[in-house]
C-alpha cells in the first residue's frame, strides 16, 4: 500500500515538526485529535508490512520525544 506509507511518512514529519514550532502555529484541537489517533497508530505496529510498522514506530517516537521534552500538549 504505497499510499499508506506516504501518508504515514507525512504524519511522521508533521509530528516531528510540531514538537519544534511555537504553539501559536498549531491548531488548538491538534492535541485532542492526536489523542484520538494514537490507538490507530499503535494498531499499525502489528501490520504485516515492515515499512508500515517502521512508519508507525517513527510517529510514536516523535510523540514520545515531544512528551519527554515537555511539549506533549503541542505534539
């Protein structure tokens, strides 16, 4: 599923960037939308395609780094 990998790659980049930018540039509902999406990203860790699992892990890694840096509300 090339499209799925592309979308996951985009989400990974956006998640990483959200941890780096000033909060005024992020949508106010972003944190709650992310909280709703996390279970679906976690489920992708069980996908049969290794590239999908790696992309999902990358997204979760960016989220964890943001949380560790104290920017969980922004990431």
